[in-house]
């Protein structure tokens, strides 16, 4: 579904009722609800199964399904009686600062790849909305960030489902671990085994999702960390090479230059000069 970009600088956000519920046995969503809908309603499913029909389209409800609902559309939903739905919901409105009119945006539907993040932040918005004026202000700012993220067009990676979505999540999780600890002696074979793939298949999947082979990504993360250490610390180039577990400072310098086009010492002088200060390598 194509979504028009919103001009967030000229929008005012109004926070309504919100909550976190496990839908009761016999629960369903139908015409009485959507005919009374007067504002936007953000839904995030965190448990259970079901189905929802939005106008003339049918969608499966399961953990990770997120929908930004709006007045004037038809929403009919029901849950699996053996696996009741768990939902975080947030009612809100967006109005144009200059005209005071509600923004006209289409329904936004996503199967989010990082359920833990969105479940946590929508739950936090719910908690803060019941607090002090300052806490409600914080809730509004958090909600604005969530909506801005959801409103942007989904990438081809984020639009995946089924096995492709599993590959995406596994590869992203492993990439994050590598970013967090680039100096570790990562073994592609061990990472593949951890992911449940053979090495060749893991490398293909990882490249498809991340854009680099596992080995290329490990090296790029090490070089990126080296750049940070060169910029933010007074560690010598030899110390940085040891910290990142290079076999020699010469190999480190060669690999660094192949990625950046300049040597570590040149990179440090260049960044120090641009920042107006200098560390002595």
C-alpha cells in the first residue's frame, strides 16, 4: 500500500486512550466499532492468532502485525478461539498546525520485524500516558517517533514474510552481535551452525539480507570500530590493532587502507584536523 509522506514539522499530535489487553473469549471487531471510530487507532498484535478484513483486503493476525487504522474504513476482525489475541492499542489524532484539520492518510499495515522493540515502546507510551503532564509529553514524543518510523515506506526486506522473514531476522540479529563486539574472532562456520544453516547457505542468506558476506561484514565492522578508536581515544595504532585482534599492525594498516583509501595514521590526522584537536598516535 502506497503511503504519502507526512510533513511532520507541521503536524500536531494528540494522544487519546491506550492500553494493553488480552482479548476476551468471544471478542470480535465489527461494524459497531468501526462506525464509531473518530480518531486514529494504532494496533500491535503481540500474541495470539486471528484474521482481519480491512475494506476489501484480508490479513492474518499474529505477533508482529501492526496497523494504523483511521475513520471511514471498514475493519472486521476475529480471533482464534484457541489462541486469543494480545494487543497494544493507542488512539491518537494528527492535525495540521495551520488549518487544524485532521491529516488524510491511508491505512498503514506492517508485519514488524522487531516485535520486542515495538511492543516495549508502545507499552511504555501506555504507562506514561497515565502519568504527570511531563510524562504525557514524553509519551507524545515517543509516539511521534513510532509513527514516523511506521509511516515511511517499507523496504523490500521489511515486507518479507514466512521463511524469508526468518532469514531476515536471523541475519539481522547476528549482524548486530558482530557490530557490538567486532574484535571477537568470529567464525563463519560457528555463526552458521548457531543460525541452523550450513556455511554456504548461511553466507548466501546473510549476503542477501545485509549486502555483504559474513566475512566482509566482520572486516567492515572492525574497520569502523578502528575509526572510532582513532577518533575518540589516544591509543596508538599498534594498540588499536592489538585491541581488534589483528595478527600484526601491518595487516591492520593494509586492511584499513583497502576499506578507507588511506592509512590509519592519515585517517587520524585528517579527522583530528577537521575536529580542530589532535591525539598523538
